[in-house]
């Protein structure tokens, strides 16, 4: 194992943990306010990630501008739902 592989694995683990943490905070906040478990957060996160991957694959937009675009699209669609 090279040092580069260890660093990449460490960064990937930290980022995945951050995603799990944000989803967990969303679950806890909704349950704390409404007192009703809402498990749609995971589905919305999955759809957002698939949208980002599809956008990146077919339009060759980088991951960071694509993330901003998907975030804005989901925000606007959430305002109207």
C-alpha cells in the first residue's frame, strides 16, 4: 500500500462519514420537530447523487458546478412541491 492510497482511503472515509452525518442530522431534526419518522431523506439524497452522476456523464460538467446545479434544481423543485 502506498501513501497515496492510504490518503485517498482516509479522505473517502471522511467524506462518506460526512454524508452519513448530514443524513442523520436530517432524520433527527425531522423526528424531533414532527415526532414522525420520515425516511425520504435517503431517497432524496440518492436521487440527487444519481442526478449529479448523470449530469457529469452526459454534459461533462465537473462535480462541483454540477453539485451546485443539482442543489439549485432540487431547491426550486422543493419550493413548488
